């Protein structure tokens, strides 16, 4: 289809790219020939600064982050075990498991790249 790019083309390059952008609101010229190129990491850093999140890059902070990731993974993996102990049939287990995992699946952009949105 015209206008669609391959996944390789969508993942290469900046997250935001404009060339010669001009915007008018009535007689007011808001933006005149703006060229902007911004990486995804830069966008995340700006959002964290706006929200007042202070990033720490020390060894102890990084180890704490790794520990938090492992504990979060362990927490989500125990959901299946707890549900399996409670429900009586396999069909109920699969249904409840889908209810828990589908929102995470859609939020993870596993189906579509975020660049295409």
C-alpha cells in the first residue's frame, strides 16, 4: 500500500522528524519552516524532567532497578500459580489467564510497532 513503510524503516531513525513545518492559526504564524529531529530517548528524558522524576545512575540505583524488575517478573509469574490453585478446570484457568495477560500484551506493542501509531 502506498504510504506504508516496512518495519525496518520504522525502527531506523528518529522518533519525531519534521522538515519545513509551517503552521498558521488565522493570521498568526505559529511555526515557520521548522526542522526537528528527536530520538525516542530524548523524548523520554524530557517527559521525566517535566514530571519531576530524578534519575540516578549510580551502581546501587542500577542494582535496585534490576532487583525491581526481577521481583515484578516473579510477582506476575505467581499469578498463574495462584489462579491454578483456585480454579477447578483448565478452561477457567485459561480464561482468567487471558483476562490478566491481554491488557499487558496490547500495552507492550508486541502486535504493532509504536512508530506506526
